[in-house]
């Protein structure tokens, strides 16, 4: 599941061959230019497939709990295992993309993930389901970091925020459509058929992606030597700006993972008692995320990166507080604000990583994605446990702590930049 210049690009000095030779911006893809629409549609569809598969069980957790006779906390592992598998494997997969190419790794990852997606409906037990989901998440790990690196190499710098925003928008559409489809299908035919339908849709997206994505023109193969990879990772982690961006991504995703793992339980229980199909339709609010992610570049242009992150965090916090209401309308409005704030913040932070790391981009993006999905796993698990212990207020409390962390990390970066008398960045 998921950029403007930072003003202080990091000199990570890792694999020299990873960064292409200086290239005139006009030789790269830009809006209206050759290949840009095909590239945008291909990566949009990849984003759709990634989030639809990764979170295919999230809207179905109440049904899975009932069918397999397990608690909400146990059922949440079908989500946490997938995001955890992705978090663990994204860095090794990014290394493969440095050697064999972004398009090759993304294609292979989607192929394996959609194959596993067609097997998930036949899982005989919770243990088997969690294992298949973990493997599926590991397979999907080749998508996020490779896609960001592909865009950073092939798209003109002035269009990079918009291009990555479209990829993130594809994530939001995938998350939305997957949950809506599974909700209505599961209401009639059960959660297994619903997950199978998502797998079939992902197959179509994967085929279209491979046919549409232009061949890379600026990729230069790097090394697979572990020592070189370790040096690259150490230098990225030594960069204070990258560390802050990784923390921001993880914290935003902690909120999002917790809210959307638990919301199905809240809405199917009293006082709402909504049927599964209606609960699935609630995920139409993901359309707001599509808009906010696509508009991230304009938001940064108006407020600056620091201001955009504060705005995203404030919007998310307002949504969390509003969702505490006891009637459906404010709860839904709260979900709209949470979704808008999350996707805007994610687009801003992930795009900043792509521009900050001028070398070893796939590893820099992989570290962001790893932190991001660790946040998702933590949010899913802790959010479910908090809901079990304290109801929806417990889940909201976890989210507010995470949003406060976003504000604190952004403020830390502001103070550090001022102390060095540098332009303020995220």
C-alpha cells in the first residue's frame, strides 16, 4: 500500500551505478510528453492491485472471526501478516530491483502476489490463511520501492510529486474498490468468494500494468553485494531528514491501519448494526484519499512541506475526534478527514524521500516502505487490542498518540534546520 525538492538532498554515496548520469529534465517523462499517460495508468493500476490484495481481508474481519471462530485480535493477523511480510521483504526486493531493473521486479512481484491471491480463498484454517497472507505481502514488497525509484529516474523533477501522487491515488482506489467489492460479495456468498473476486481483479490489473509500462531509459544496474547494500542502508539511516520521513510515514500508517482494521467491527455492532455490504460501501471515502494524494504537490506549493505535514496531521486528528460521536453521519465525516489527512501526509513524505536520496533511491524508498508497513502492522494489531480493551475510544487514543508523534517529528526537523541555518524542510 503507498515530490518537491527538500532543499537539502542527501549525499548517500552508495552504489554509484544506481544513479543515472546527469540527464536533461526534458529527456524524462512529463505531463503531455511521450509515454507519460501510459506510465501513469500502468503505475495507477499497480497501486490498485497492491492495495486491493494487501488489504483484501480487512473489511471482512467480522465475517472471518465468525467463520473461523476467532477473536478480532486473532483475525487482525490476516492484515498484519501481509503488511509485516511486505515490511520485512521490501529492502531485499529493492536490492533486486537495483540489479535486475524496476520493471522486471514489479512484474514478477505482481505475478506471484496475484497467484497467491487466487489461493487465499481455499485456506482451511486461520493459521493457513495468515501464512498465505504473509507470503502475499512478501511478494508485493517488490512494488512500492521499485515504483518510487522508477518514477524518480524516469519522470522530470518538476512532475515527480504529481506522478507519485497518482501512484498513491491508485493505492487509495485499490483499497476502496477492494473493500467495497468484498463487502457486497461477502454479504451474498461469503468472505472466501469475496477474496477470490479481488484476486481475479488483481490479475487483470497486473496484465494491463505489464502491457502499459514504458521500458526504463535511465536505469543503470547496480550491485547485489551485501557489503555495498549494507553501506547504502547505513548512509540512508544516518541522514536525519530521511529518518524523520521514515518515522512520519510509520506514524501516519499506524493511524490508518488501526482505524480501518477496527471500523468494520464498530459499524456492524450496536448502535449502528450495519450489514456487511453497507460496511464495505463505507470505504467509498477512499475517493477522498485519491483526491488528497493527487493534490499533494499543490499543497506543498502553497504551504511548504512542513506546513503540508502539519495540515495533514491536523486533518487526521480532527477526523479521529469527530469519529467518537454516537451517530453515523459524524463518524463518516470523521473517516473522510482521517483518509484525506493520511493520504496527503503519505504522498508528501514518500515523495520527499524520492528527491532526498540522489543515489540508492530504491533502498531509500524501501526503508520508507518498510517503516510505513511496520506502522500498518502495528496499527492493525494495537488498534484491535485497544478496541477490545476500551472500545472505539481506545483505537482513537492510539491514533491521536501517533498523530502527536507526526507533529513532534516535524517540529524536530524544523528546529534542527533552523539551528543549522538551513532552509526549513520536513
